[in-house]
């Protein structure tokens, strides 16, 4: 099996002309019907959100299903019977799939530690990418992804689907036009009642799981009970990015969008494990993060993974405060209030789910449709990686602050930390041959 490094050398040479091709030119060679051939990588809880984008009106074709666990493939195949009338090919190794010249785009819905590598491989092979959050496992990966996209010119959409929600677009535009005066503070929040997590018990991997390929870029270790089934989120920092990377990015993105800010001047957190003290959960389950900016602007993240009390009246969302009013917005709707707290206007509700696993709904389909139309040269990405990586970066800064036990100043132009200990966590150790360059 080829290593990641040898794959990159081969794909870079083979795909050089495609990589340099502008989007408009590429759109013309998609074919008379503009059909886009796609692969789904990672067939877990998120993949059902992609199904509606396979309907004929979107003019896409699913060439491949890619997962390292056979039962995940079988489950997805069965669910797709109601959507498509053909059988996509099955392959567990994305590197083999990327060699197919007919493939146009890859959807990356793997565990977090695979996101940057899969995206970079796909870009180097001349493919467009839709990558779920967190787009990067660490800040250095985010920097590499942004640079790689700029060098290849391919489309990379991050899966912060609320950027394509009409009600979110409408209220953010109103905020920018002065609906609440000058916005100065946003509180991004998330509450969920996650339960007890089992301790890691060493055992053989499931018979249908390619454990080596699951680990991919991560240093090798023995398998432990149920790592593959979502618990990788909470078992240390080898695969996951805790709740900040898992969910905060969505709401932090709305907060940053509303306040029109990028990198903060300072980050600090109050975070710890509050619940089920003796279970297998290895990082914080409760966090309050503060990001301060110039012009007296600030963003807060109030995340409670295992206390489902709706502090702000909903399981998740963003509150934006302005000098003349305030806004509540989540995946379902927005509410606009005047400075006295009177409700002025509210949008109708959408069907996008809140804290439920998967998060499927109409805005996911709209986000993917925007991705497709951008590939065709008929639209502009709503969440390009250059912008999405900034919201991703906020979550990673919070994780670093928690891990070093201190707040720190940040270069608001580059996002780099003015803290030596923080910069030591800017990247990570990779399995030999999987280094991201």
C-alpha cells in the first residue's frame, strides 16, 4: 500500500494541469449536463445529511462509498435504496478512490484526525472537497489546508451548514446593516445530556474494522472497546477535538460572522470535567471560553456536554448583543429584539435538527447545493475553507488554553499564540509516513 508521501508525489504530477485549472474552465469540462461525481468518505452519523443532495435535481452521481468498517457500508447501502437506483462502488482506502479521474469531489465525514489529511490528499489529486467540522485537528493543519486550497484553486467547503440557511443569511445581513446598532458581544452556546462513557478496555478490533486505516495519521496503538463508535471524541487528543471541535465551531462561526471579526487578541477558558467523575471521559465536559477583540468586541462559548439545562432557552444557538438591540439565532430560526427586550421580528422555523446526532435537515442540502453550484462556476462558496478555518481556529485555541491551563494573547493578524507552551501544541505527532506537509 502506498504511503501518504508517495501518493502525494504521484498525484501531484498526474494532476498538475487539473490543479491549475480555474473553476470556470473546470465547469465547462464537467459535461453537457454538469453532472458531479462524488465520493462519501466516512459513513457514520453525518452521512445521511448528504442523501438528499443525490436526488436527480442536484445532478450528482455517487461513485464511491468509503469507510473502514464494513457494517457502516452495509447500513449506508441499505438506506440509499430509497434515494438512488444504482450501486456505488465500495472502497475502504481513500487513496485508491482518488486515483479515479472521473471523480470530481469528496465528502469527508471521518473522525477529526483524518479531516486535514483527506482534504489535502483530495486537493493534490485535483478533487474538490466538502469537509465537515472541525476542518483541522490542530492549528497547523488549518494553515496547511488554507495554503493547499489556494495553491490548487479547488473548492473546499467546510460543513458549517448554517452559513447556507436563508434565515441566518437574512439576520446577519440585517445586523451588518445596523438592525441592532453596533454589535459588540456574542454568546455561542451548546447544552446536551451526554451520558456516562465506558473506560477504555483493551480488546481485539471488531472483525470488520480496518483498525490500521482508522488510525491513519495518528500514531499506532492497541484497540480499545468501542473507540470507533463515537467514543473517540472523548478518549484523549489522539483522534478528537473535544466538544469545542465537535460542536462549538458551528455557533462560534455565527458569532464571528455577526461581529465581523477574525482572530482574537486574547483567549481564556474555565473548563473541567464536571460529571461522572469516574467514567472514561478524558477531557473537559464543561467549558466557558472568552475571546476578546479590538473595538471592545467579545465572543463567549458556553458549552455543557453533559448538563442538558437550556440556559439560554434552547439546546444550542447564538445570542448577539448590539447597542440598540439583540438577536437570538439557531439552526431553526432567528428572533430580533429591540434594546428594551421587545420581540420585533422572528423567522419561520426550519427542519434542521438541534443537538441530535447527525444534524440532517434542509440547510445541509442547501449547503451542499451551494458547493455543487460553486464547482460549476455558478455560485460562490458560503463557507470557503479560508474563512471556515478561522472559526475552527477559535475552537482549537480554547482547547489549547484548557490543555496548558492558562489564557494567552493571540496575534490578531495570523492567529498565532504569543505563548511558547501554546505553540508547542500547534501541531501534533503523526505516524511515520503520514506527516502533513
